[in-house]
C-alpha cells in the first residue's frame, strides 16, 4: 500500500458567523448603528437587521442590541431566543444606558457578551466565531475494547461534550489501528520516513530501522482514521495497548511529531479529557497546546544529582516543599517535555530519543520547550468545569542524568497551594499565553457556561484582589 497525500487537517476556527441587529427604539437599527456592527464582522459574515421577535429560530450566532436605554422589553425576547447579545452604540463604547438591559438579560439566564471598549467587543465576536467553529468538531480516542470501565468513562464524556460544546469524542479500537498499520509495506514506511527526515525529524536518532518503520506504519494508519472520522485531534492509548501487554510492540509516540507538524492536536495515553482541553484552549487563545504530566517534585535536590538513581524520598519531600514555597511545578512526560507543537519548541525539528530508563525499547519525540507565559488547563470528567491557570515557564531541567525526567521544565504559578486545591488531573494541557484572555474567558465562562469559581489567577480575580488590597490600605490611612 502506498502512502497517502498529507494535508493539514487540524482545527480551523475562522468560520463565518450569522449576526442579527435589533433596536429598542424603532423597528430596525439605523444606518449608523449597522455601520458600527459591521466594523466587528468579516467579509464572509452575515448581518441582518430584524425585529426582536424574529430572533428565535433564526439561526443567529449573536445579536447586536442598538438604541437601548435602561429597562425595555428586549431582554425577555433575547433570553428566550438563546442568542448571545451585546449592546452597541455608534461610537462603539460602553454606555450606562446598557446597564439595565445586561442586568435583566443575565437574570433571565441569557448570555451577555463583554463590550466595554472596541477591543472587548472584538474579543467577544471572536469568541462567538470560535464557539460556532467548535460545533461539529471531532476528536479521536483510540482505546482497547477490553477496558470496559474506561470505555464507559469515554462514552459519558462524549455525551457531555456533545451536549455542552457540540464536540464529538469518536472512540476506535487499538486493534483496528494495529491492523490498519499492518497493511503498509516497507516501501510505504520508508517513503514516509524519508519525508519525516526532510521535514520533521533531525534524522533516525536513537531508533533502529525496524522500529521506525513500525512507527511510520502507525502514523499512516492514524491518518486513515483521522481522515475517515474528520477528527482534528487524536489520543491513542499508547501505554495500555502497546506497552503493558504480554508482548510489547512499537508504541505510536513517534507518529505524534508528524501529526503535530500537520496541525493536528495530539496527546498521549488516551486522555480524551486532556485532548478536549487542548481544543478549547486553542479555540480561546489561538495558540496550540501540548500536554504534560505535572509534578510537585524533581526540583533543586533532584537537579543537583549526578544520577536520578540517587533521588531519595527525603529529597523528594524537600522538593515538594520547595514547589509550595516558591510557587512552581515541574512538567515532564515520557522522558521528554511532552508532544510540543512546532510553535512551542526551540528547535525547528524533533530529535528521536529512546524513552530510557523506564521503557528502553521504545522511543519518543524530543524537543526543548520555549520559555515564557503559559496557560494550563484540564476539563473535569463530565465537562462541566475546567481548571484554568495562568503561569510562566521560567526554567529547564534538561540532561540525560535525570533519566525519565530529563525533559523537565518549570512553571511559576501565582499560588501552588491554590493550584493544588483545584487540581483536576496529573495531566495538563499547556499553551503559550500572549496575554489577552478576553476571548478565552468569554468562550469558556460566557458561551460554554463552564461552572464559576474554577478559573484561578484570571484578570477579574486579580483586579478583585487588587481592589480589596486598595480598600484595606485606604481604611488604614
């Protein structure tokens, strides 16, 4: 069988939206109001001036509410239609005339989009666009059929994701993946490897030819399954189906590098919850995440060792204490730094490294993560809540003497204790943070209605704490 043509099929969020515009003073908004609405839309978008009663069933993604002043008859109609709304003046800034509308809309369970300044409105429209793009997206989890408990969890998570986000978790069998991979001959595998060395990897690295051919076959099989399902990301159960079986076989981990280069979302260990988190973070931030284990250990005592074998329980406790004292955690995965997408890695290509010492017969893609601000997140198991934390990757702990943890990188948080109190899982999606969180927070907590009280160290929370400190200082003086 020959290799299929490779095309980028990762998530695409630049989709057209359909917006409505209504007025509280007249039948339809005036020209100046409509012109203000259009400044936030793209050429492929649709804007329709309609009567408030036409919102329900109209298929609108959002509504611009114009010429509103205080309390009106509009909030019940907008809330009943279930259409996210924002108020807009011709000068495109917030007016206290809007307060009554927003207050009543929220009380009725409607969705009020932030629109204080033009940049806030722009972020809200962007969040609406990306929320629309999420509907119908699919993620592929490849899991052994014999794991009944995990399959039940995936089915429940799929139902929750469909209901809350419109995202489908497609579950396929790892035996199917292996069977498909077995159809590819050495010629197809070698052709794929030649492309990998030209575009993705520095070379064969530490893996032998037979192993690399198996990895290429698995990649080709994964691409088949991705194309058939239309999924934008994949997470194979690479441990339970390939390693911890009576006769271990080549794990698919090397294939994750080429998939990441093509734009797909990828994470290890069949973690569909982490993969869905990656998708939501990319939708909200516009940057593609990785996934990594997080640890409250492997800090200065570990770094000072000549060999990982000398690490004691006392040293690990001291390093755990250090994490709480200096508000940092350690990230590392599969004797590397995780499946870093190209935009998160220092190098232009991956290395191929054996996953020593734990799995010396297996191999993993390896690259150095870029330092700088990051966003961490993980969905709850029923997709009702999502722990989001802002931090900064500010150091590496790289070196072969560290064995399984040779790919360490350190992330500084606002409060490690607060993070631990809200921690959802030992895996976290980690994305580059460019500093603007308005689209992300509007998407998660406005449009997707994630449960309140989970987001930590957000801009509103920081502002609230700053106001409290200022008020306390004012009282003292």
